[in-house]
C-alpha cells in the first residue's frame, strides 16, 4: 500500500506540474528510510522486502527530483516577474 500511496503522490505532482504543499523533506525522509530498509532486507536475505523497499526508494528519488524541478521553475518565474519591462535577462 505504501508503494502505491507514494507513487500516486509522485504521479499527481508530475501530472499537475506543481509541487505546492509538498515538502521536500517528505522525500528526504523516505529516501533515508528506504535506503536503510533496503540494506537491512539484503542483509537478512528477504528479497520481497528488498524489491518493495527498492521501489519505495526509486519513487522517493523521482518525487524529490520533481519537487526540486518545480521549485526551480517557480523561482525562475518569480525572477522574470520582478524584472523591469524591457530589461534583458543577461543584464538583470
């Protein structure tokens, strides 16, 4: 269920083109937890959990990339909006 929940969140972010209200720390925490659980699952030789936790890790990595891209695009839009009329980006 958790894989589906996180994957659904990532899909909604990608589809909507925005990450408003989504904390990057959600994905940082998920990356940390999934990495630890994946390593532990390998150590105890539980391949069902290796696969599940690896999928969680991949979805968290995709999620944070999307959040960071959206935030960068928002900053660029805000900078363009602040630029005086007629000013070129190279001179600003």
